[in-house]
C-alpha cells in the first residue's frame, strides 16, 4: 500500500463536486465520481461527504463485505502519514470490559432479562397462576 499516491486533506477538500467526487475512508482516498449513479444508497449521501472524511458515515451504515470489496476499485491514494487519524471501529466482543453489559448496575437488569433465568422464572410464575386459577 505504500506505493499509493499521497494526498493532503487540503487537496481533497477542493474535490467536492459530482464531476470530481473524492472522499476519505479509513485514511484511504476514493474517487467516487464513476460510482455516484451506481451506489445502492443513492448519490445524495455520497455527495454529502465528498471533499471530506467519510469514515464514520460509511461505518454507521454497516456496509456489507461485498460493499467493502467493491470499494477497493475506487481507491486512488492515501492520506499523507502526518494527517492520518486513528479510525474508531465499532466492534463488539464478549470479553470487552467496556461493553455496556458489564459496566453499570442499570444494565444488570437487562442482562437478567436477556439471560435464561428470566424466561424460566416467567414460565414458573405462569404455571403457578394457571394451577391456582384453573386447577
Ligand atoms: C467506496 C465507497 C462505497 C461503496 C463501495 C458503497 C457501496 C454500497 C453498497 C454495495 C450498498 C448496498 C448495501 C450493502 O451491500 O452494504 C450501499 C448502501 C448504502 N450506502 Fe454505501 N458505499 C460506499 C460509500 C458510502 C458512504 C460514504 C455512505 C454515507 C455517507 C454510504 C451510505 C450508504 C447508504 C445510506 C446505503 C443504504 C443502506 C440501506 O439501504 O440499508 N455509502 N453502499
């Protein structure tokens, strides 16, 4: 990847029209001009992010693996090393200590509801009520 053309963010900022639609995703520079009319999400969303950073918007949509494969076709370069930013990824792992399920007392209730204990307890209560009312 090191032989990719290097761009500064300033250079990209002027390439913000539908005839020169360039955007930045994960420090890579994409020329979306030929893709505007083919984008399944429409050209408007892409035109909102031309000339600037689109990593978050791209990630927020939850694009498919196919989309990520397709985007490789439009890479024209990368951001110069001194202007690269660390891209936050919203990945979730079960042992992630910062995940909401293990971080606060408020979410302990929801983890109880999501666990197997809740449906079992509910079933027990329903059975008791049924026996009491109709038994
Ligand atoms: C090279 C860059 C991009 C490629 C190749 C691409 C490709 C795709 C593809 C293939 C889909 C269909 C759904 C899927 O397979 O995930 C899609 C949907 C979509 N994309 Fe993109 N996309 C790109 C950039 C962006 C950006 C920068 C944004 C937001 C600013 C965006 C917003 C959307 C939206 C809103 C949808 C519709 C989602 C839905 O209907 O549920 N895309 N894109």
